[in-house]
C-alpha cells in the first residue's frame, strides 16, 4: 500500500476485531513478538477499557524537535513555503509503529476533512503521526530503545547467535538483504517458542558488535555552543559566548 492511511481504512473496514494496527516498511526488520511485548508493557490495551475508550495512542520510534532540512540538494529538502516553522511537531518514524484502532479512525477522519493543517504533506509519516496526530490530540509513546539504525547490529545478533539470547533490538534496517530478513525472522520465531533471555550489558550487541564504529552517535567534529553561568545574584551572572 502506498500510504499508511489506506491501510488504516482497509483494516477498519474488513477486520472485525483488532487490538492494534501495525504500520511498517517492507524493507525493515521487525521482531513482532518483542514489539507486541513492548505494547503490553506500555499498556496500550488500556485504550480498550470502557473508561478509557476515548484514548488515541501511537507507539514507536519518536522523533523529537526535528528541524526541517533546508538544503535544496537533500532528498528531504522542505522549503519555507511547504513548512515555515523551525521545528516539526514530534512524530514517529515510519519504519514501524503501532496505533490503536480509535487513533486510526481519528487520523483518517481528520485527513479527510478540509480543515487539516497542512491538508497534505509529502513526508507521509510526519503528516500522519505528526501534524494529524496533533490535530486529533493523539498521544505519542516512545519505545526508541528497541530500535537501531544500524543493519550491522542486526547482523551481529545473528553472527553471535545463541539459542538462549534474543536480539537486543526488535526493529532495524535490512538494507534489502533478503537473507538477513529470513535469518532474523527465524531467530525471532525461535525465541518466541524458546523463551530466550536478554544479554547482560557486558555481552550486549552495542558493547560487542565490532562492525559499528560509532554506536552512540557521538559527534566526529568539535561542537559550537553556549555556556551560561548563573550566580545567586544579578551581579554574578555571566555568559560565556561561543568560540
């Protein structure tokens, strides 16, 4: 399907009962069992209790205060005419996210109304889980810790494969590697039936995967910033300017 809203409409129209709706890209690795466990931990099912039936919840990798890309050479270039603000509303990565049926219905209804602002935005996941979610008052819940942006992390899960350990990440890129997708699916299924354990920190993929040079996204160049030194009185207040 070309747009997530189409999937929401089809699901609502033809599926009699569903606890969650999962939207995911077809080239992304997703351990559905770990993902569903996270939804249970987030108590997303509270939205189906009689006293909380008005809740609209989306769960996934939360992008916070992301600035528009203003470089015209970028694939993700957004002009001031398209969006004039300095920061996008918080939204969820389109790799994989889940939402309650009520949230899906509200998003579809809002998208079809003429009052949506913006009425359409070409970055569809930003439009749906950001702009539209704000309009309907939906809650975004972050489970960023189960995501990785490195395919190497997922490969390391398989290279150090052990029947007793599940992969440290439930969602990550495949880079179109069909074999990786198949092997990751087998590990996911195996751990579902075998009750795999999580690795301790010293044996974690982040700690031991030698194929990733910068697993914590540490900056490779010096930064520029401001330091404000605030004393107990106005006389003691000073500012250290950027250098």
